[in-house]
């Protein structure tokens, strides 16, 4: 896919997990605590007891039934296969010393964040309203993509926070351009708002700024979220039944996976309807 600046943006398929080409990095590098999302405690750097010797998951088809909902929500945005096959050239975390494994996990954390930024930048480049900032978005995407391909030692020490801050300035400008004039006259600034359990059934949220909003268990049944900015919004157990998310800004598959929905939920074409949603 090429944008107007002449560059090729990453394909959406390059920014989603390909577990068959990864060494189970998320199953080892990440910690989790016994909760509604995970059935057990696991320390960072310790392999999950469900991880098989071939790096597959022993309960992949039964994760929700076994209490591992968090695993079905997570997506590395393609960082797992990039770190496994590109950065480390096919060397897995078991093939060297403990320092080798720790470095691999540090790199995975960094690249996962960079891949998420690439996801947002790719979405931004596709927006017609982003025309005024498209050259800057293109340059930012090229810079972040180049960072993901650095040597392992550089990636392990990379200041990803600074990179995120720079990109976020551009994403904010893109959001403002895309939401300009949408739903004019209604209160739309809900950035970082605490909307946990909020009753928003049928709400007109077109063009709303919901960046970083807490929408945990919110009732968004039938809500109109077209052109709303959902970057960083927490949609865990939010009810999106029959909601309209077509044209929504900066949505991710993990956000959808964490929510509830139905066959009547309208999604952008590039997203997959989660298997646990009601038919």
C-alpha cells in the first residue's frame, strides 16, 4: 500500500501477531497476576506452564474456559515475529545465557511499543482528513520502522517514551483534523474520563475525544462512535452490542477483544469480530 507521499506503509497483516514465527515471547517475557484475566501468577521472564516445547500454547483453544481471558485479548502488533526472526535471526531465548534471554525480552518490550505506534501511524495515513500532516506522518512512520530494525543492543536501551511522545503530537493533530466539525455543538471532550460502568446506551458519541478514557463495563449498546478517537481507551467488558464503530479513530484489535459485542456491532473492514462475541 502506498500513500500520497510515495512511500509504502506497513500492511495491516505485518502489524498483527504471527505466533507461528515467534518463540512464545509474550508467554515468557510478560508477568501476570491471578485475576479475572489470568488463572495463575507468573513472573516476568518465567515461562507460562501452558507453553509447549515448540513454543505453542497447550490450551490455545480453551484459554477463556481455563481462565486466561487476558491471553485472548493481547496482541503484540507483530513484535514477536520481528524480534524472533529479524532482530535475533532465529535464535530463541533458550539458546543462550540468561543475559541473552533478558536482552531478548527487553527488546521485545521496546519493539512491541514501536509496532503499536506503526499501527496508529498507518491508520492516520489512511485518513483523508490527514492530508495536511501526511508528509510528517510519513516521515514519522519511516523513523519508527527504522528503529524496529536496529541492532538488539540499541533496541534494549532505546528511550521508547520519548519516541511515543513525539509521535503522539502528530496523532493528536491528525485526530483534531479528522474530528473537526463532527457532532458540532455537543460536548465531546472526554479525554481520560472515568466512564467505568457508564450508561451510554444509544449515545451520540460521533467525533468524541475518548483518548485514554476508562470505559470498563460501560453500556455502549447502540452507541454511535463514528469518528470518535479511542486511542488508549480501556474497553474491558464494555458492551458494544449494535454500536457503530465504522470510521472510529485509532482502534486496535486488543481493544475489541477485551470488549463485548454482537453480530450487530458495526466494525471497520480491517478488524476481526472476536469469537467470544454473541452471534
